[in-house]
């Protein structure tokens, strides 16, 4: 895309996603992610209605009148967006490219975080980590992230989510909100998934095109794997062949859902034609 086209696309995404964010997501985001806990602020005399469990017994005994500890929420969080830029993500048929859909979801999440003064960072990965944007605050930073997702070179290589998790855990020691975008077409180490979910609050989002799950009857056709470069001829008119392909995709999805559930991580399966804001709204509500 030309620079003017990129700017136009980013602006369109900002307008669409900010409306959705302000209307449905921002309040739910704030309620769901209130911070990493409470931190001590000060001690003051007891007032009617204060919780007894907040009493500072040492100071109460010393001054012979009740004092309570005032606690303050640790509001600031870090959100990390992990985006698969293997070639299968640069694909779309009926609605839009997966990369464009991911950019919209990332924008909604980013603006929700920015509205709560949280930092947002980005990791682009395929067979390795290719680009890292450190967490920062603000609208301009979110727009930069959207532009980066849209304009990245999508790599003809097998996606290795393990590499992304390993890198992230090595850099970010404090618990963060982690959103991973991928079509999860490639194998991964479930142990690394568990390790990441134990350290961070993790949501995996499988972004798929309807043709990823079912191949239509178009006769004999040459199928091409954008990541490995492999090509095969297939008779898509064969009903048994189409059924076996669809069943294999369903089994892969069930295994993926089980892995995330067993890792105590969250998971969403999102079609590029669906309303992601509703899915995120319900996810925030559960949290």
C-alpha cells in the first residue's frame, strides 16, 4: 500500500473501532482489569464505616485510638499484543484479510487500554520474533501499532508461537494482559502455553476465514500452502475428501480449545465476518 492508502486505512479503523470501544468495551475493560492489586498509601484515624480488617493495630496500640490503613489500587497495567505474521494470516475471501481484521481488534483493545491510561506493546512473530514495539501510552502509539500490523511483511514460514511466548516471558517480568492473534494452523509446545498462562493473563484468539474450515466444490484444483510453499492437486468434487478436511479442522480446533482450557488460559474462535466486539464484551464480563 502507498503511504496515503495506509493513512486512510488506519484512520478508517480508528473511527470504526473507537465508536465500538466507547459504546461497549471501555467500561467492561475497566471493570475486568482493575489492576494488579492494592498497595499501601497512608494511615489515618478510624472513621465510622471503615472496615475493621483495615485497622493498623500497631499504631492503634501506640496512640490508644483506632487508625486504619488506606489502600490504593495499582491501576496501571501493561497490555501486550502478540500477532502472527506468517503468510496464512495475509489471506481472506468473503469479508477481509485476516491481518486487517486483527488490526481492528487490536485497535479496540488498544483504545480501551489507552482510555484507562494503560500501556500497550506489540510483538510480531512467525518462525521467530520479527518486530517489537515497547509498551507505551496514548492514541498516537495505538495508531502506530495499527499501521505496523497492516504494513508488516507477512512471512512465508511456519508460525512458532512458542518463540513469541519465550521472548515475551524473558522481557516482561511483571504480570501483563496478553492477547495472542493467530490462525493456529501450526504445531506448538503446550508446556510453553501453560508457562505463559501461569505468568500472564492470556487470551488466545484464533482468527479464521470461512474457507479455512471448509473447502467448496470447485473440481480439480491446485492447493498451495503459503507458509511452506507445498502444492497438491485435490479433487474438491469428492464429498468424502471435503468431509475429511472439515473434520480434521474441527478436531484441530477442539484440541486447541482443550489446550487453552487445561492451561487456565482463555480462548476465542473468531470468524473475520463476525462482530468481535460482542465476543470481547462477554470475555470482559466473565473476568
